C-alpha cells in the first residue's frame, strides 16, 4: 500500500490549479476513490478512521495526512500519516509511518511535496516505511532514508504448507501447461526434499496455545519485556496497541495469536496474519511477529512448528517471513524468493538518535513495524 503512485521528480510544489492541505476525516470518499483509481483497495470508512481514532499513539493535533486538492473538487494525491509509539533507552520515541501514498498521473510530479509535509512535522523523531514499492523506495533514498541494518528486506523466506496448491500456482505463474496434472508429482518431490533436509521440529508445538484476543497478560509481558530490552528500539506492544494493530484481522478470522505461558505469565508469543495473493490464488500466512522474554528464545522453534501447524489447518499454501527477520533466532526456511524492492526504510530526524540507530544491535524489527501488518 505504502508508496503507491509515488515517483521521484524535481518538482516540489503543486501547480497553481491545486494546493496541499491537511487531510480530514470527511475526505474519506474522495481518498477512497483516489485509492481505487491507483490500484489500491480502500478500507471501509469506519476501518479507515479507526487507524487514527483507535490508535493509542494518535493525538487530535496530529494530522491524519495531507491531500492535493484538484480542480472540480477532487483529490489528486494523498499521503497518510499514522502515528506510532516506540521505546528506546527507557523513553518514548514519537514516530510515524507513511500510509497509502498515492497520486493520480496528473499530480505525480508533485507527490514529493506530500512527503515533504510529512517529514516537516516538528515533534516527530522518526519515520518508518515498511511497505514501499520501487518508486517510493527511490523517493526514500533521495530523502536520505536509511535501510534497517538487520534482516534481508529484499528477500522472503517461506515454508510450503500446502504442496500441491503451491506447485499448481507456481506452474500457472510460469505458464507451464497441464499444471493440475503436474502438481501431484512435483509436490511429492518437494516433500521428499524437505524430509531429507529435516524440518524445524526442535521443540513441542504444544507449548503454544491459540488465543482469541490480547488479554491483560500481554500488558504484563510488555512491562517485563521492555524493561529487559531497554537498550533496543522497540515498537510498543501493550495490549491496547496490539488490539489496534490486529483487531480488525482477528475479527475477520485473518490473524492468529499463539502464546506460550506458565502460571499466568506469557513467556513468548507469535502473531500470524493472512496475506493472500488473490491474482495467483496463492493462500499465504505471514509470520507477523515473535517476541520472547530473556531466557526463552528457545521457544522460537516450537512457535514455528505451531505456526506451520496453524497454516496447514487454515489450508494455506505457504508460511512466509518477509524480510527474513527470524534469522535472529537461527531459523532459516527451505525456500526463498527475491522481493522487487527493499522493504524497510527509516529516517531519524535528530543526529544523536540517527547515530545510535546505525548500530545493528539496537534493532529487532518484524512485520509488526510500520503498516505492513495493519
């Protein structure tokens, strides 16, 4: 979603026939029409407004974004401004993420002016961009955004959980005839290969239970976790923020919470969400987040086993890890593919913070950061 329609251009200001102003909630219909014209899928009005009104980091004095007013009352461009809360060295970092950046062809030469407005916010300390397309990636580079120094955000690791369906989609994508008939033998070969390589299988998936909601144990987990990891940059993950982030997907049955707990205390949890590729009819579940208290990093392997089990139950074809961020737990997938662009940029506005964020040890990013799993 992020970065759609953006194109690097020398022009920085809109034409006299248009102007940039702060977006308003009553602009929804025109923004949704703009998104449709530019190949994006708009949310319902209530879901779109909830990105701010249900967001614990939102304040009424923070713009929800900026639009380009076009002739005849239309909106020719839009960039969403989603506030995020981070913690670093026992203090809050005020951040924002770019959301649903789009512009009609007549206004794409001025779309950088929208990014200018977002970057000039006086109280924002950091901007994160986790879903850029290729044009947006070039724009971020032009504005001296940095690439996150850990993970491989131009690659995606994946595990096959529905071999026949996956092979059928892959053969169709390659325009190979008789895809249905060939899917059976090719799927059998892949299963044999994986059996020879060996799977995760280094723990008990039974350690993780499937939860229906984020309860008060997640607040206690966050308090303990953030205290233990105070030297790292952490997106806030208290119960209220997790509900804002994943509540819509949970309600629609497109997200799953896996938690390992003992004595009422969560020791580790994983969050999965659905990320289907509708054009290919490829059913994908994504590893959106995993966190563990000190001393419980070994729970990642059983979490992965339980995630694979859940993906199979949901009849998904693959379990994906975009950005390969699970490498910090030593877990590599048997398959990988390249992404079209680097998937995670950031910009710190203050020199001291920027210098600290150059250290890879500071970072523990996942698909939770930015708007990738919203």
